[in-house]
């Protein structure tokens, strides 16, 4: 008994010493009050951490540390700190944390482009993806055709609705369909609910987002991976998600292999070409593997669907409650494009009010409030504060996009904040544009930024050209502070009615 008691004391002392060392590694950072040993764990488990961190920043500043038992991470909440980390010191903070057990499990050891650290293969994979996600490059007219075709089908689905309806499924089918055709080169038509690949994507995408939130339920497994051996429900859920992920990839391979020559021009086709080229290299570090391609495809389908679909779904609810903004958009479209010719991406520069509305949508909703966490690749500083190598860094885009000290009435939806006195979109050098960082920045800036903006533009302007949108009988708040919490914020269900113009 004495031996057990002595051993227990030594273990507790060891844990206390380890905790003191970890919590003092960046002791010059301010911290919000927590509890001994567990730190801020109890506060983060409540969810809506982007709102909580925004409030904390008002008390303790734009950069502060957060403690979760033996782990610490840094939260950035201001333009100055976020820009310094993501842009000015982009190489210092280009890493991804490899201590997040949940992400590591779902990405099979941090594969793909979203979760792996920079290396020669990662650079090549990003280059291939970036080249094939362009919309304005003359060599990628195929991508414009894909978006135009799916947007046209969306308008047909909208026109077929009788009375009030929830647009969620149509929005999701459209954004997912665009990504499927981009990835495998085949059209997705699931009007009868029989397309196996789409159903696999829906099942995986809906459930994986909640499991990957950097805070909230499930975070205990990141801190105590050994809990997986004792019936942890998050671990069981992750195993189920991994099986869904593998089924999803099997369906993607099956669709690609049966698609013929048209699939060779798809993103997966280009990745396979890059793999064949890398097989000829002597440098093993630059070779692309089948596992790389699998997780790049899954990264692309997830990143290209969840954020855009939730942003669009939020838009239709917001705009139904802003008839004046909607009419301003329609009048601009009517005077520039007319009501018969289909809108194209080349019209964007001639539709500044519509463009500004999309920029305001991205600011107002901020459906991805933290982006993906970064990791310090070396010991460095932010705002003069010491950041040890390996420190996880969250950048709170919600706080940046709703900063009351910068934005006038940030909780109001006002497209005019992105227009100059002549009604033109503000230049990229304008502070308002610089303070909009939806797609991150630096070495890990979202490679699909222009593709996402192009999709939003075509879908939103085409809908405005064809329909007047009004609220339906089932309402929910337009306030994004009330969205469901997760790695992606999501609006509750609602209904709208459409009137053909």
C-alpha cells in the first residue's frame, strides 16, 4: 500500500512538473482566467468558442494563450496579429499541428494538402490543385462550363418549386455537383436520390465537420489519446467516419474508372498524371502516392462543398429579409446584362454592387470562424510575444470580421461598406478589403479562393436575375451568432418563396 501511495505521489508530482513546464513555455502571453491544472477546458467545452474568444479579446487583448490541461495554444483576434502570423511571417506559421488526434485519424496521419506540413510533395500537390481550380484562365474554360451548367440546373430546380420550400438540398446538390464533376469529370444528377457517390459524400460531409471542431465535444481525445482504449464515444465515432471516408473514396475511384476519356481532364486525372511523372524521380521525398491522391480528393470535396454550401444557404435567408438590397442587385443586373442573357464571370467587373454583396456575405457570416489551425515551425514572435516552436495557433476570423473598433455596425448586413463613393468595389489595398481574410493568407492561403468566389458570383447573380426571394412561413434568425457551432457554422432550417421575374 505504501509503495502504491508513493508511486501515485511521484506520478502526480511528475504531471504537475510537466504542466508547469508546458504552461510556462509562453508565459508572457495574457490568459483568461481558468481553473488550476485544467485551465480553460471547462469553458471551451461549452461551444461557440469564436464568440467567447472575441469577448475575451476585449478584456485581455488581440493575442492571448489558452490552456487545456497540459496543452497550450495561442488565439489571434486582430488584423495586426493575424496578418503578422499568416502573411508577414508566413513561413514561420505554415505548419499544421500534428498533436490533434482526431484530425490525424481522419486524415490517416495528416495526408493530403489540408493537414500535412509543407514538403516537396505537398508543394507539388498544391500546384496541381491550384492550376486546375482556376476559373479565369483561358485554358480552364472547362471549369467555367461546369459552373455554368450546374447553375443553370439550379435555376431549373428553383423554378420547379411550388410555394414555400427549404433550399438546403438544392444548394447542397449544386455545390457538391460542381465539385464532383471537377474531381472526376462526370456529371452528378441526383434528382431521384440514386447516385451512390453523392449519398456517400453527404453522409461523410455532414458528420465529419462536427467531429473536427478544434473546441467543443471530442476535444478530450486530442488531449488524452489513450482514452480510445476505454470505450471513448468520440473514438468509436471516428472509426465509423473513417469507414465512411474509405467508402467515399471507393465510390470516387469507381466513378472515375468508368468515366472514359472525359475523366482524364478532371482533377483526379491531373493528379494521376503528376503521380506518373513523380514516379520517374529519384528523390523519394517528391514522389506522389495513391494515398496522397486519395486525401487530396477528399480535402477538395470537403473544402469545396461545406463552406460554399453553408455560405449560400445563409445568403438566401439573409437576402429574403433585405428586399432593398435584392432590388439594388436586380436593377444593376438588368441595366448591365438584361434579364434574358445568362450572366458570365466576365460580367463581374460590371456588377460592383453584386460583387460587394458577396464580399459582405463572406464578412457577415464568416462560416469558417477559425480557418484551420496553424503551427509554429520555429520559435518566433507575434506582436512581440514569444511563440515557441510547435505552438498551435488559431486565428479568429470572426473577431476580425466583426471588430467593432474597425467595422461600422458589424452586426448589420451592408454591402456598401465595400464600395467607394463612385459605387465601385474598393481596391485590394483598401483597409476594408485587407480586413476581409475569409480565405486566410500566406503560404497556406486557400487554393480554391477564385473558384469559390466565381461560384458564389454566378449562383447569386443568376438567382437574382431570375427570381425575387421572400421569407417563407418557416423562419429562422439571420444572425450568424445564432448559427449551429462546429468547424463550419451552419444556419438552422428555414423556408423561402420565389417569384419569377
